[in-house]
C-alpha cells in the first residue's frame, strides 16, 4: 500500500505546481512589464514576427531558483 502513497504524494505536488503555473499564466497578461523588459528580443518585419523573452525567462528562472533554495534551507 505504500507504493500508492508515494504516487499520491507525487500527484498532489504535480497538481500544486500545475495550479501555480496556471495562475501565473492567468495573471501574466495583467503584469505590465512582463515581456517588455530590456533584453527581450522582438523582430517585426512586415508579416513576420519573432519574439523571444530572454530577460523575462532569466528573471523567472532566478526567482524560481531562489524559492527552491529557500524551501531547501527550511526543510
């Protein structure tokens, strides 16, 4: 029975992570600076549009790493 307990805990953690990501995507359009930071690459040439949010990705990575580091310190 302990095998199912491990799977259940994993599914709960996955569900929490998915809910958090969904919440960020839902609120993400309302954050004014998101996607418009210096360093985000945007190329528009007629009908061709290319956008790569490099700085935004680095910012989210740093914030996520900080949160995970804090969780590991207080564990």
